[in-house]
């Protein structure tokens, strides 16, 4: 999943959100350099990604992009899912709720800014000032995100085709999201409960 989903699936817990959003920039055992609650967020992020990538509904969504983008189809689908989450009336009944959630998430992250991995530290000011989490709501935000992905991914083909597929198959991709996200939310909640439970000696 992409940034909005990982933030949302932190269930309001500040350090879980921090770990969840920095996880892609924390490799292997580097996780152990962080406070325990942030470690839990990193672990949760990895569990969410594994669950998402292996799920048959996500495989169905990725198929739309696979011919043109190969291995990048997963990252593209993650971005697309964030658009549908941002417009999901069950999760964010109105744009104001999404705006408030985005601002609260930036505040949560900002409290731990000295702990950010270098690459996320460079990215975070843009995320905040350009309000990425809110702007996934708009198709222009998805267009910008796909082009940002292409800049970071050296061998990814021109993302314009991915955006055209997103627009032409909008309803089919939205249906994949609607069938998948409740399962993911339930999985993530249970995984967080497991991580947060006191360890038995």
C-alpha cells in the first residue's frame, strides 16, 4: 500500500504511524535502531505489504498494468488504492475528515523528525507542504504521484500510460479496492493488536 493507507492503518497511534511511513527506508535489522513502538510500525508496514502483494484481488488489479509496467505494476496499484481510500465515504465521510487526518498525521510524524532515515527526511517536507495525503483524493494527485514514482524508479516506462489505464479502467480498479480494503483493514487491526500485546515471559 501507499502512504495514505499506511498512515490510516496505524489506527491513530503516533509511533505506529511513524514506523509505518518510514518503513520502506529502513532496511533489515536497522529496524532495531528505533524505539519499540516505531519498530512495531515498521513490522506492521511489512506485514501489510506482504498481505497486499499476495492477495488475489490485488493480483487482479495489478494485471491492468502488468503488460506495460511489469514489476512496477504493484507500486502503481498501491498509488491507485490510495486514491480510492481518499474517496472512500466509509473511511472519510467528507473531504474535511480527510484533511484533518492528513494534518494530524504530519503532526505525528513531525514529533519524531530527528529519527527519520535520510531519504524520508528529504521527502517529508514535500509531503507536508504539498499535502500528499489529501491530494491523493484528486486525479491530478495520482498523476503527480505516478510521475514521482517514475523519477525514483530508473527503469520504469513513461507513467502517462499508467494514468490512462487508471482513467479508462476506473470502475474496475475501484471495485478491486472495495472488495479488498475491508479485508486489509481487519488484517492490519489484528496484526497491530498482536504486536501491541504484552509479551509473555
